[in-house]
């Protein structure tokens, strides 16, 4: 009997110890893992965009006498002039984005009024030369880096524009004129700022070289000596831009 009492006592002691352990464990506060820090999403510039641009530009025009006539200027002479005016139009493009790097392609077309008339350096009392860039179009690639709502970028590619030229001598009412589409390249850069998820404002600078084209193939004012002028044009422009970003 004494043995059974001792065994019963041992079982009671063991149960009591286990109960005390459970009670102590219940009093230990539960430590939760800290919530991960909030990382705001990188603003997206990816997708199509459509917008407009307007600004001011200056051009440099080079006239080369390729003909045999010396009626307006000496053969093979090079005449230079500068003009300026307003430029504005629209653009359409698409951006790809990888983390903060932004790659894109853009096409633009703008009307221009880089117009200039000047007295001939050879016959200033009678002759007037004039040139005018009437429109400019570009197809360019863009590479930028997004800083939250800011996107600085560089761009470059193909450019083409229409150049109108004329040379007139007032005493005789004789003139040579032409209009030709020039093609070349353009390079520049700018920065855009998102004022809203779907709208951005920007400022852009572009340098454009339209190369040289034979703009004037005039009549043979002097028999056997045709009028022919190759005209080259370079321009610099700065434009304010706005874009609507689709799918934001």
C-alpha cells in the first residue's frame, strides 16, 4: 500500500511541474517580426506619349556657287548667313523602362519660320539673298534616367527639313530661286517633369545639321554658264514641351 501511495504522489508532482511550465510559457509575451519597410514604387515612364512643343531657334546657312556663272557671286565662292525664328509642332513616342533607365523612340514634325534676307556681299547695292526653313521633322532615339518625377535624357537620330532660297537683283528683275528637302542628323537632350501621373512638362535643346543640297538650278543668265547653288543649313533650337502619357 505504501508503494502505491508513493507512486501516486510522484505522478501528482510530475503533473504539477508540467502545469507550472505551461503557465509560465503562457505569461511570456509573443515577439512579432518587424514589418518590412515601405519602399515606394519607381515612377513609370513606360508606354506611349503624345504632345506638343514650341520654341525659338537660329540657323546658319552656307551658299556654295556650283555653277559657271558669276552673275550673283564668283564661281565656287562660299557665302554664309544666319537667321532665326519660331518653331513649333508635335511629337509622338514610346518609352521602355528597366528599373530607372528609360529607353525610347520619338518622331516629331514642326513648322518653322527661320527667315532671313540680306544684302549680297558681292553686289550689296542691287542684290538680295534670302533663305527660309519652313518645316523640320525628326526620328530619334532617347536614353534617360528617372529621378522620381524627373527624367533627364539625351536623344539623337535622323532629321529632314524644307529649305527655300532665292537670289534677286533689283535693277534687272532677274532672280534665281529654289526649294529642296534636306536630310541629315540631329542631336540634343532635355529634361521632363511629371506634374501629374499622365502629364509632363519639359525643356529640350536640339542641334540639327541638314547637310548640303543643290537648292538652286536657275536659268542660264549668262550663256553657257548655268546658275547652280548648293545650300547647307545647321540650326539650334530650344523648345518647351508637354506630353500626355497613356495608360497611367
